[in-house]
């Protein structure tokens, strides 16, 4: 049964208010004046009726004011009990900065409460029905970590809205003072204690020993008809706050606290308060300093952003640091900044005190987890990492992280790879590392667990858990690259593969991206020759897992290169030849993929020697993979024939072991050699063979994408552009949005964008003329003129395709869907218009840049230059030069020379002969340095074609020298024979003065 307010000494609700009195008084005055005026009109001569009404209203106003003053007199003469604790918010300050949008949003919530005065009178009259519908108070919770300015924001709001609450405002601190024992802990106040203080604020004295339910019920009854503003500062949780909420719709409650109040019901409006942004932090410090009149030097001004960063955007720390700068003999900014890493200045001390208060609200295990997260160096992490640090279950680690996220000690980020991700703020980590457990108020019995020795033990558990999960993820992402059975590199003599983990990531590449910083932390703990380094074996296995994962997604090339370099050092330290050979092999593959083919060749050759000398021997496919790496780096640096020989050895080994995945991949490499040597039909046959090896395999989408991509590119070079278009566009459609296929998507876009629009249009015209329903009239006309035209046209269309006929021809001729009453149907041609091709290339370049594939980016830039120059003779050169500079910076001399040659070819076609000659000569020099005869001959023939119009003697000299080099190359087997005839044809034209 709810007790009455009078039972606890709380005054009951007023029956008559000034507003009620005023309304009744005005009505009575008007009625009375009307009656008098009608009965005795001579008493009100002229316009005196208005004067009489004003006099009546003035009297009513006087009565209303008197009642209001009387109602605010103390209800008793006895002394009121004053709370022993602070119950007022800090006063609003003039230098309050930031949070403008949040302030505006919260102030708008108070529009439901009218202000006093004439305007408020109308609002009160018309808003009475709305307030009845609301049925409850406005409750706003401002949450955030310590030092973000929650109480000051509440004070700013109170200063702006207090006049809307005629029954006053009540402010209460919900945490008690510090204990006087050694712990210095502050305990949350009991709701009963606060309710008793609330009753005292309203002029009552509750009975001793009243139960919480009675106190809360009485408080809610007493506030039903009141218009109060209640501020509850520094609340612990919703369980502490709920009994303190008033019930009347005329009341409002502002709550501040470090809890996010996750269990609060929806009517509570919860808003988190973040630290100030760097510009806002600078503004706050500048306002403090400007108000003091003290000037800052130019050096101080330049150091201010670092000071704001050192304070982590916390207004509490910024105000204390800014106050130091305002002192007459205070330090300058640079000196103050030098001391910010310690606790010798007020700003960091205040942050440490604030964190200590937050730690008091944690359990011992939660405090220890924060310490170990900071000590290990983790900034983002999953529950399994927390469990490893504490040697507990993953579920328990997740529960602690969620609980601390509600108290703003960690932040929930997102879910990736099947795991929830959390973050430890820099300010929390920095303070934990700078302040020891004594400063942070950690109880004595917990401090041994905070020792450096126990931290190292917990880091060992973290590294072990990370290693197992990383290896399981790498095996799932790239099983063919991970191993060839047993032994596994880094685990020789350990019984094969790593132990299985309980739960592997659902998305390996998403997990890699989310754990990128985690890998960096593990690498620091296991760095070769590093301080406090842990197990080198574990460091090697972690780096190898990172390398395999990153290569499967074709990303993080710079980090992968450093990881493979450190892997070789760790393998040497372990005295493990097998691991050393594999580390060298993976390093060769990585640096070669980045364009450094000289280093890639040397590393691959060393790896091959190491792997072939192992005793006992390992699976021969490791050596075959090394032969492949040697060959790929050889042909990509220009030694095509030697490269072919190495790759053919690898093909034979993979064929003998019926390893279809590596067999198909190596055939693709061999096809690439043929393509660069001009053996296009042989390259196409090799790709067809590779595709047949993949038939029926469902776990090789990457290989399928690779083979189809190369088939399309070879078809383009064989001058089957329409066939290439269908192969490439179909391959692009088969790709998914999986991260591991983003690289292939960019490659397909680049190859599609490279197809010549004019040639595609000519081929499409032939298909449409033969097969399109819209061209029936044309077919009848041509057949009437020549009876054999249909068969002749069919043969011409068939010659457009190496394979895929007639399906591709019908698809090309098929009209698109209707696009409107007066608009023609779309055709396939619309998909390769010039602007669409440029869009594809720019999208591909952006994708390569996002992935971190600089080689792919510059290769795309080269193609973009060709397309732009073909569209407009004044464009494109800058794209070529940008690509050449990019390849130069990558150390890829072959592609640098190719970029210069391709630029010269395009500029020659555009008639820009001077620029073309300069780039052709640069390409010749580049190929000569690489001993790349085929490339050199192409560039020399191009140069002769460029200079022939201005100097035929120079052109003949260049071609005669090119013929000598070509004939020698044919004898050595490094130049295809057709190049001699190709160069000779141009020489004959020059000698016959065809130019």
C-alpha cells in the first residue's frame, strides 16, 4: 500500500497554484465588470471600461504574486538537515567548448516545459493536454568515461532550463566521499540515503528505518503534480537511479554517469559524451589562455596540438593543463609537454585519478584484464585474446569486455570473422602504463598479479592462442600454399601440423583485417634480437601465417615483405634448414610480386639449393615451387628462355604428383612466358589445358579466375576482341564480393577497359547484321543482291571467335530491354562506350590502391594512358609517365621499359613524334640493360618508324642493327624467328622510300 507524503513529513501537493488563481481571477473580474457595466452604464463614462478592466487585472495579478511568495516561504521554523556531501553541480563555466549538436538536441527536449512569463502562459494553456498524454517525466542520461565533462554539460543545460521548473531544482551526488583508510575508495550511495535527502530537500523528515519501496513510492507520489528539475550526478547504474525518478510529467531528470545504462527502459534518453576533437581541444586551451591575458610564443602555438593530443581530448585534463599555462610564472607549452608523460603535472594526475575511480567499479579480474591488455600492447582485440591473457574461458572474457564497455573502459567496435571486436582507448592504456597499481588504488592483495613476470606469462598464452588461430585461418584460406603434407615449416619434429582450435574464423580475410594490429603486437614480442623476446619458433609460425593470409588476399605487401625478412632471420636462429628454405622461397615470391625480380631470383635460387640438400629430403613439390619462383623472376626480369626452362621443370614435378592446383598455376606462368615471346596460340593451348585440370574442382575459385583472365588477355592479343569481351565479362560476373576476389575484380576491369572500342564495334556490327531481329530488313536486301551473302556473313562471324561460337554471336546480336517510348533499345555496344571503358580503368586503379597493390595500380595507369590517348591526342602522356615513375620506384626495370615503349607507341600513333622518340630511346636503353632482346627489338623497330620521316639514314641504321641482333637471338633460341621478317619488312619499306 502506497504511503502518503505526509507520512514521511513531505508536504502534500498544493491544491491551488498561482496559474489557477490567475485564471479564476481574470474570469471573475471580467464577469463582474460585464455585469456592472450592463446594470449601471452611467458609472463607466466614455472609454472608461478599458481602464476598469485593467484595474481589475492589476488587482488579480497582485493576488497571484502574493500567493506565489507565500507558497515559497519555509514550511516550518525548525532547522533543515544539510547533507554532508556535495549536492550541487559545478557552476557553468564561460569557456565550455564543443558538443554543440548534442547540447542543441538535449535543450530541444525541454521545449515541452513552458517558460514563465506571458509567452509561457500561452504555452502552458495550449500544452496542458500534451503534458497529460506524456504521463511521465523527461529522463536524460549523459554517459561517458571520466573527465569528458559530463557534469559540466549538465550544468550548462541546467543554467538554460532551470526557469522552466517553478518548483525548483534538486541536485544530488550519487557517489560518497573517499574512505579514510588506505584504499581511498568511494562507494556508491544507497538509494534509501538519497531518497531521505530528497525528502529533506522538499521540507520533510522521513521516518527512521523506512523501507526503500516506501520511500520510493512516497517520492513518486509527492512529485506527481510538481514541476521539478532533478539532477543525479555520477550514477553507478540504473538499479541505483530507478527508485529516485519522479513520476510527474512536469518533472525532468538529468543523470550523469560512467555507465551506459544498458538495462534502462526506452523512455530514458541516453547520450554518450565523447572526448573533444583536436580542433575543439585547441579552441578550449586557446580560450583559457586568451582569458588570462598571457601571450604564447610561436613555438608554443606550434606545440599546442601535441599538448591537446597528450590530454586525449579530455576537458578535465585540458583545463588543468591550460590553467598551468595561464599562471604568471607557469611553464611554457614545450616544457609542459615534456612532463606530460609523467604524473608530475595536474592534467595527467587528474586523468589517473579519474581512471582509478573507474577501476574501483570493476571486479579484480576486470582490473587485471585492463592491465594486461595495456601491458601486452593490444589496442583492438576479441574475447579469445582476453581469455588467453587471464587463462580463462572465452565466454568469460567476452562477458567482462561487454560489462566494461558499458562503463566506457573499453569500446565495442564491430563483429568480424565470427568474433566481436573491442578497443582499449589510448588514454586508458597510457595511464595504466604510466601509473602503477598503487597510484590507481589497486588493493594490496591484487598487486602481485600486476607484476612484469606474470605479464610475460600471460603474453606467452596470448602468443600461443594467436599462433594456433592464425595457422588454422591460413590453412583454411590457402591450403595449397600452406604445406605439402608433413613436415610443416616451423614444426619439424613436432608431429606435423598445429593443434586445432575450438572455433576458426568464418571469414579468413575479414579476420586478417580485424587482427592486423594484433599481428603487429605479436611481431614485436617475437622480433629477432628484440628486448624481452619470446619464442622464435612461435614468431616464425605467426609470420608465416600472416604471409600466407595476406598473399591469398593480395594485400599488405609492405608488411608481408618485412614479415618474410624476419622469418628468414628467425629460421637461421632456430637452426632449422627446412624452415629457412621455405622462408627464403616465400620471400622470393613476395619481392618478385612487388617488382624486385633481381632479389626475387637470388632468394629463390638460394631457397632451391637449401631445399634440395635437405637430409632427410622433403616433398619434391617444395623444390618444384622453388623452380617456379626462379623461373617467374627470370622471365619477368627479361630472361624469358631461362625462365621457361625452370618453369617447365616445375610443371613436370607437379604433373608427376598429380597436384592439379600447382600444375594449373604453373601452366599459367608458362603461358605468360609464351605470351611475352609472341607465341600466342601456344599460350592459349596451355591455358585451355590448365582449365581442363580444374574441371570438377570446387575449391579453386582463384585458379578459375586466373585462367579465364589470362585467356581473355591472350584473345585480345590474338585480335579476337569480341571473344575476349565475353570471356572476361563472364569471368567478372562469376566473381563474388569476397575480399579475396577484389584483386581479380580489379584485374578483370582493367582487361575489359583495355579492349579497343572501335574493333569491338566492328565485330558487333557483323554479329548484329547476321543475327539481330532488328536487322531483318538489311539481311533481305543483301541476300536479294547476292544469294551467297548469308553463308559468307556466317563465316565472317565465325572467324570472330576462337571458341564460344555461336553462343557469343547470338548474345551480341540480342537487343536489350525497352528503355522508353521514344528511345531505342540498348545493345551490347553500350557497355563498352569510351567513357565506360575509362570508368572501368579508374575503378580498377582505385581498387588496386585500396588493396595496396602498387604494381597493379601502375599497370592500370599504363592502360589508362593508352585509352585516353586513343580518345584524345592531347591526353594520356601524363598517365604513361606516372606509370613509368611508379615502376621505377618499385625497382621493376622491365615494366619501366615496357611503360616507356608503350607510351612511345601511343604517342607515335597520335603524331606526337618528338615525345615518342624520347621515350622509345629510353625504352631501348632499359631493355638493353636487362638483356631483354625481344623488348629491345620492339623498341628499336618503333624508334625507326618514328624517325624515318625526318632522317631515313638514321632509321636504316637502327633497323640494320636490329636485324643483326634478331638473327643472333634466333640462333641462340631467345628471339622468335618471325621478328627477323617483321623488322626486315620495315627495312624494305624504308629502303624503297615508301615514306
